C-alpha cells in the first residue's frame, strides 16, 4: 500500500488524515461508520475517482495505515502534524510535487467529510479540464473550503504552508479565481456530529433536483 505510485500528469488526490481529534476526544479518523473506519470510507470514495491517492498521516499513523490496509493508497507520514491543518496541507502539496512532478493539480480532501460523493468531486475535475487556471472549492455557506482543487501553479506557495490554519486565508486572497461548487461537506468534529451522520445514512433525505445554469 505504501509503494511510491507511478508519475501522473493528471490530478492527484490528497487526503489529510493527520489530526488527533481533540474536539472529538479520540482519533476520529478511526470512528466507525457503517462498520468501517471513517478514513477508510472517505478513501474508498476518493479511489472511485481513479487518480493517485496520497494519505497524509500523523497522530495514530500506524492505526490509520492499518485502517487503509488493502486499498491502493499511499500513506505519507507528516512529522509536523502537531502544527495543525496548515502543516499537513503544506506537507501534502510537497508530497505531490516530489512524487508527481508533472501533476496538473491536487484535489485536497479531509478525512472527516464522510458523506463526500465521488460524482460531485468528478465534476471538479471536469471543470479543471475546461478551465485549468481556476481554483475549485466546496461552498461552505458562501465561503470556499475543502475539498479544494488547486492547479499546479499554486503549489509553490502552498508547499510552504505552515501552522494550524488551512487554506481559507489563501482562498480569500485568490477570490477572483476561485469557483465554489456544491458538495456535501458535513464535518465530523464531535461525537454528536457522528451521530447525525449515522442517522442521515440510516434515514437519507430525498435528493433534491439541482438547478442548472
């Protein structure tokens, strides 16, 4: 599972799964959803995109890697995971540059978004092919956030990203080139969030028709 994947001129997917889950009270990557760890559920969704998948690990790295056993994903330990989400983002982009120097973009996702839909993410790739200079981000109540598809020209700045904050400040500065897209970005930050996800999966709401512009 941890063998270096072949080089790719396509989009590489990065799954950030390094946090210790302070608000959750445990490693939420390993929280069970429908009988499997949340990180494995998210990874399986991302593998449906048929792109290389890098999983950034930190807290409980061995346990997270074990939860992904048998999946064609590459675990990349981030020694600076304690510095926060920004440090994992920077490490993830550096891993893409090192392993896939010809990659056109990186799709960065979080391990605590268990309701992601592969088809919705595939639409990001389709828009990237149509407009490769733009940044595509999920719409979080009017604000851009993860998952985010970053074109390769963003890599130099993002590879140096540090600290606890994710890319929201960077996305705000790049507002004119950011396109927000509708995705299910339900966060699991607390056990109560996990309960709501479990209830939603047990009793799914009817899908609404999406308007097309």
